[in-house]
């Protein structure tokens, strides 16, 4: 079951049960570290910095004890977007022409820029996926709520916002599963969805959007009814069975990524271009 979980096309929103140091950390520290990594990724400049951020990601995956092969299989959609990013930048960015076809020119500078943007996008989505892969949905909701709790002093409903974000993340794999069911049902009726060129495949996918949206609204309505049946009334007066605690490992984990971000900013200041 766990292996099948990571064979999906998109990993964001799924949880991978394992006994690893990363799984045992507090959800708040993992949320903060994810934000720090994203900022450091955009501050990073140059291929040595990108290589360093890639190594950090690989170490995090190894610490989480998530199979690299399964992780790559789950990133198929993101890899397609990365390839499109590289191709679009290669053809539409000015620079030294290395290949030409009619009015389209492939430039060396465009490929380099596209590769850098594609690597950033891949690392961004992959590291964000580690947050949900190593954090249970309930713990993620509690962590978000605690981080947003200071905003409640100015009237911002922290619990409701955390609940909505958690439900949205968890609905991503649910929607993908529903889409797979619809595709299988159409194929059983003789529909040719995955045949022909890209334009024909996109045209064949369009009629599937209506039943997909209907199924999504049905799932949302069922979730709302279940929450009402359990007398859910928001975060006011709500108690928790599991109490999360910030430990020394969380401090060390967060401090390490703070140092990474500080180092990236320092290098960027020394070399602004």
C-alpha cells in the first residue's frame, strides 16, 4: 500500500509513513524550514549554489527514508513542466543560436536560463512535497494553526485558515484518484484518451473535466456533512489528544537552514550579478 502511494503522479498532499528523524520533528519546524529552503532557493545564484541546494534536498530525502525511485516516479508531472520551461526559454530567449528551424532559434543562453529555472521549480516542488510526506495531516493542521495563532489577535481566524490549507493539500491526491477512475471508466466504454498527438489528447481530456468537478464537489459536500455530524464548530474550545512539543532537534534543524539562508544571502550580496 505504501509503495502504491508513492507511484502516483503527484506527491504533494500525500503522507509516507516511516520511522525517520524527519518524521519525528515537530510540524512547525518543518513548515518553517520549508519556507526557509524556498527563500534560499530563490536567493541562490550560480550552478555551485544550485548544486548545493540539490545536495541538501538529497540529504533530506535520505533522512526521511523515502525511496528515490518512488519519489522520481511521483514527480512525472513536474518533470514535464520543467522540460517545457527549458524548451520555452531555449527558443524565446536571445543569445547565441545553436540550432534553428524556420523562425524558431534555440539559443545557448536560453537553455542555460531554462535549466536554472527548471531546476529551481523541481527542487521547490520536491522539497515542499517532503513536508506532507513526513507530516501527518492532523499534525500539519495543528502546526499551521500554532504558527498562525499570533495573527488571531488581530481577528484572523488561524484555525480555519490552517484547516482549509490542510484540506486543500489532502484533496490533491483525492482528485487525482477520482480522475483516474473517470479515465478508466471512459476507456471501458471504448474512449481513446491516450492516443494521437498532444492536441488530440488534450481535446479528449476536456469532456472529463465536468465529471471531475462534479465528483470534487460531491467529495466536498460529503466532508462538510461529516464535519457537521461530528459537531465541528471551529477552533474555539477545541482540545487535542496529541500534544506536539518543540524539542532540541527542531531547534537544530531550523537553525541549520537559517544558516543556509544567511550564507546564500551573503554570497548574493558579494556577487550581485
